[in-house]
C-alpha cells in the first residue's frame, strides 16, 4: 500500500516528479503541449517592470495567468492593448483560442469588452465574489 505525506513545503524535486509524470502521461494521451511562456511587460522610464501580462501557450490555446495594471495606468485602455499583443503572439504561435479567469469585477468588464465570453463561474471564490472563467476564439 502506498504511503501518503501531507506537506506545505514540497521540494522542487518532489514537485518536478509530479509535473514530469503528468506531462509524460498527457504527451502520450493527447500529444505534446508545446508549452511556451508568454509575457507582455510594462516598464517605467527607468526600465523597471511595473505590471503586465504573464501566461503561456499550450495545445493551441493562450492562457493568461496574471494581468496587472498599475493604479496610475488603469482606465487608459492599456489592459486591452496588452491583451491584444498577447493574442497576436498567440495567433502567430498557431493558437485558436484564449482563456483567463478572474474574481475582479473591473477585470471582468475589461475582458468582456475585449471579446471574451464567460463559460463558467464559481460562486464565493473568494467569499463574496464570483470567479469567472472566460474564453475567446482567436
């Protein structure tokens, strides 16, 4: 019988064992992911990164993991411009779709304006909010 260990501090090697095994399984099941990082950075006049988009492309989809716009730039349309740049690169990589999730009402309205549509919701995640899952055809 296997043993189980609950830990809040797994080592990088322990996490790699899980990731590598799952990647090998997925490769044999549905083919290689061709996972590649993608970022659109916002830099200040000193060259310091102050925000932007971080995600990856895999299996023909763009996934935006994080999108942060500094307070001083919010409401200027920059989020839409950053999403457009990421989507353009995703198309160049052969992607056919994009997806993102958020629990921010402000971010949700930005994504809807950019042509994303809600395909799922998780109520009270976090409590008092709804996490929305959105997609867009590229």
